[in-house]
C-alpha cells in the first residue's frame, strides 16, 4: 500500500491486517481507527542479524503498526520523500533516515568494509558510518531528509555528492569516496569540500538540500 | 478523516493575482474552510520532496500565477507594496497595524511606521483592557502589545505562518506556536498544559512546522505533533495498553532502553476540528516552568522537599 504525502513533511499510511507497516519509534503524529503499536527491533537478517545491528549502530528503534486505520507519520519537522521500490534493486541508506516502510520489506545491515579497507576508512572519515542499511523487496518507503531530497538520475554517468548531503540510492550504482586532501585542508584552510562521494552507474541518487546530518 | 481540498500541493492560481491571498472563509464551518493554506502558497519547488519521475503521479504545475511585487522573489518591498494583513511569503506575515495587537515576544522581525511595543503586565498595564483580554498570568511575561500605526512583519523560526479568522468561536493552540492575535480576541489558559485558548471574533496568526493538517475526531494525536483544536472538547490522555505491556516485557528482558512516548496520546472525541503539524524539535517554553511551579502549591512541605531532592538528582544526572 503506497503512502500518501499529506504535505512535504507528513505521510499518511493506510494500515490493514494484511498490510502492517514498520515505522521509526516516536514518528507517529496521530491516527484514527483501531490501530495498535508494538515496539520491535529494527533490523532484520543482515550480517549477524540483530547482533550485527547492535554492533554497527545501524539499529534504529522501530515499531510495528498493526490493525485497521489511517496513521500519520512525521519526524521532528524533517522533510519526507516517498519511494516505491520495485524489488529490482535494494534501497541503500542509513537506518535513521527510514521514517516508515511496508512491513513486507526486509532491511539488512551492510558492512561497507567489504568493499576494501579504503572504503571502510572513507566511511569513518565522512561520517557516513561503516555500515549502511539495505532495504529489499517490493513496497513503499518514506525517507527523512533535512531540507527536502531530490532525485538525480544516473545513466552510466558519474556524479559527485557531498557526503553530508547524500541521502541514499537505488539501482546498480557504485559508491566511491574521493578524497582530495591537500596541505590547505590539514591546516584548516580547505574549501570544506575535500571529501566527495563519486557515484556512478545506472540508478537514482537522492540528495538533500542541506549539509545537516541527523 | 478528511483533509481540506487544495491541501497541500497543487493549488490553483489565486484570484486577484496574489498567490498568498488568504481566502479565510468563516472559520468553524467544516472544511473546506478556515486557515486552509491559500492557493499557490507553500508549494514546493519543482522536484522537491516529490517522488522521482516515474514513481508517482504527475505533479501539478508549480507556482501559480507570476509573482507580483510582494512575492518572495519579487522586487524590494516598501510600506506601500507590503500586503495588508497577509503573508509576504510562507514564513513571514505582515500585520497592518492601526491600534493594538498582541504579539509574542521575539515574533516581530521588522516594522514600518510609528509603533511602540509595551510589555503586557498584569496590573500596571497602560490600559485596563489588556488585563481583561489577557487572562493568563503564566504567559504574561512572554507577550507584548504593539500599539500605533504601521506595518509589522512577524515570523517564527522559519515555520509556515497562517492567519486564522475566528467568528464567535474558540480555538485552542500550542502557546509556543501562537505569534500574534488581535485584541478583539480573548486569550485564556487551557486546561492542557502548554496550550492557550482564544475566544471571540478576530484574527490570529500561528506558526506550524510544515503546512497545517486538519483532521476530525475521533482521532488520537501525538502530543508533540498536536498544534491545536477547535470546537471539540478538551482531549483526554490515552495510554496504549499493548505498547505498555510490550514495553514492560522488553524492559524485563533488558533489551530496551527507554520509552519513546508513543504509548501516550491525546484522545479527541465529539465533533470539531483538530490541527496537526509535523512534530517539531521541542523548544523550551518558559511558561511550563511557571505552570509547574504554580502547581507545587498543592504539595505539603514534606512532599515539596522530596520533589526537590528528586529534581536535584535529575539535574545532576544530566550534567
């Protein structure tokens, strides 16, 4: 069941016994109908399952919303982007950007270090984290962003993204960290754009209109 | 549960060429109605927060009519081109002042003309009517009276501003989000902490994080997302029994840290309208301290002592 965007910061989910949803804890704004909330532990069967999630810090407290009714979701006034996943490729993002998604979707934690030590160090340095969350399956996801997210379509081209403005991506994409650290950065007189994510391939990259992390 | 049509995306071009013209039909009728985001207002820039191409419905044409002088991208504004009691852009409202208005401290951004701002003090006010109109001692320190002639621009944390017209009605709103109101309205403290009630006929301006969402009871709202309500009885507090038991179980197993507040909602019944916003980052409301302090009158001296000890312990824990 797709989510309806009530406005740029709020989505409405229709919940039925056949289609429960998983949402970030504390993101419920209000509801009508016979709806109950149940705390669950965010991540599914990733590398190491729950233990891996706890280790990685990618274990966002989530809750299941069940029953019959309509529920409004929003979080701290952040902007919301609704994506429809067709199941062809997973959505890659950070766990705390997931506002709400269909309970039928699976989430797993991916260790960036598997891409080599270079990528792992890159993750640590950009604040992107060593782990990201993959969302698999067919269904709807609502992502949080600061200032609103916009899609960049890639057709074999490459795009450079500020790591702080990166929200997530869908498709056959490779993410690489480009560091141009010179003497000026070391002494604190750099442009502030020393690190960039170089994203190439076929798919969609979501970028937020702000460099604020949360 | 219905939302007013035209809310929130895809407004039609406004009549008269002003995209920010607040239509404001008499508040109190069921939607479509009061305070509804005006056409052409609050629309996102193209591609902003929208589903990517091919992932959703086509987006209606952005914008509306070409921007007149008072648009956010328009020419420099002066006292003549500033709108009268209307939005300059979604985040700034211009009050055409001729007489008195109540304004929240810090809401004023700029003003033209001969305007004085005087503190609303309970007894030593310039005029007796202030005390009669502003019957909320807890909030008195946070408000000023703007007096004179001119144009006053107000804003609040970059939030969306909306004007509401009350017609012999009552509306309760979060005290933090009320920016200004005309002195024809009477302000009273709500039973629900942190909220104030406006009664009478007149105009007021309130901020919201994102456009306001209107819903009808029966409805349960998260206290942080609740902006206010009109015409319905004051809410009661609903505790989600299933959440509570699950939480206790989780705590016993030692797996869960803290409660999220999801177990507690405000339950609305009866008829009326509920105003919601996207939950915001909580701002410190100075009145809450005064409100709680006044309630401690109910405690006996020994109770007050043990409360004090607990509060000291809590304050030390957080440092």
